[in-house]
C-alpha cells in the first residue's frame, strides 16, 4: 500500500507563464492506476515536491472532470516555488494528495453564489469558478469580486473578461494601484461589495485571501444582511505534513491541512483576527 506521506511521481505535460512571477503547470501521474484513481474537489490542495529541494502546498485550479491533467498555479516566492517555476514539459516532480476539505459546492446547487477574493492567492477561488462554469445551469446568479494590490498582479485577465460575458454572472475587479489602461475600480476590493447586485441574504458566500481583507468583507456583508451560516473562508497556514501530524498549521482546535482549508465562518468567527491564532 502506498503511504500518503510518500509522493507519487508526476510529469509536467503543459506550462503557461501567467505573469513574470506566476506559472501554471499541468501535471499527470506516471503511474496509470494512480492517475485513474486520483479525484479531488475544488478547494483541495496537493503537496508538490521538487526533488532534492523541498515540498509546498499548492491548490488545484483545474476542473475535476478534466482527467488528462490537473493544474497548479504557482507563484515564485521561495526556494521551492522558484525551482518549480523553472520546470518545463517532460520534467518530473512528486505529488501527494489531494488534502483538506473543499468548497461546499453540493450545498450551493441552485443558490446564488458570491465569491470574493483578494491578492495573488486566488487559485482556490478560480477552481470554484471553473467548476461552476462547467455546470452553469446547476447554480443561480454568480458574482465574482476580485481585488489585487497592483493591476499587473491580475492573472487570467482574459478569463475574467470572458466570464463577464456569461449570463447571470457579474464580475467586479479592483486594484489598489492602477495605470491608465486599468478600466475597473481603483481601490480596495471591499469597496466593490456595495455594487453587488444579488440579494446577499439568500446567497452562499465564499471568501479567499488575506485574513484582514476577509474580515473586512465579512463585516460589510453582514451589514448588507448576509447570513453568517452561509459564509465559507479558505484559510492559509504553514502546512508541511498535510496529514495533521506536525502541528504547523494548527488553528485553535483545527488543523488547516485536514479540517480546512475551507471552513465555515461560524466555526471560525471567535478566532479570526486574534493574536495567537
């Protein structure tokens, strides 16, 4: 039996340079049985291992039905991710996973969905968008609110423009710093919540990004009448083992690698924004 702490070998089959510091790698297991057995849900992540260098948790952004490859979008910020950003088709890496709990997409069927995300760590939210767009008739109004610090940080810009053209879909974009070519909002992503057209009291709300941003968004949405029991947050912590043993990602009684990364707001609200957590 294969140990969940031992990586499977996978090969890079596609590569897209999304920005100077962000790359998307499509990978495929070299073991056919593992490739056929691999299943995941949007919001889950894999541990990617660069041989001889180290291992990092990376969200899966592709749709679960896309069986030819599964895709990770990686920002080169450290030794491991800088090495992974240099990989080319044909290169190999190790993969463990999938780990964690994903977004409540089954519970969201038939409902309006408000997805709010900030910063460069937007991959968990893009996996939701990809999933819903492949099953558009199963969901209600979709509102996507995305913010970045600098306009050049917005990757997948062509996809956002395509999503703007989709029926029953609203896309709102913001950048803290922008130039003349930026045609959307300049300022905080939370400023855009006043422009959301749906009735947030009836929507399932998903948030992803820096915790101060998510907290500010929660406060504004509660003021607009949102139901706290319908809010879900994707949390980030220093995940190393991914199986709840090392304790690096412990967040109060929860381990983000196992109990998260997606957690209900009502479960977290007494801990969010407090020192020591």
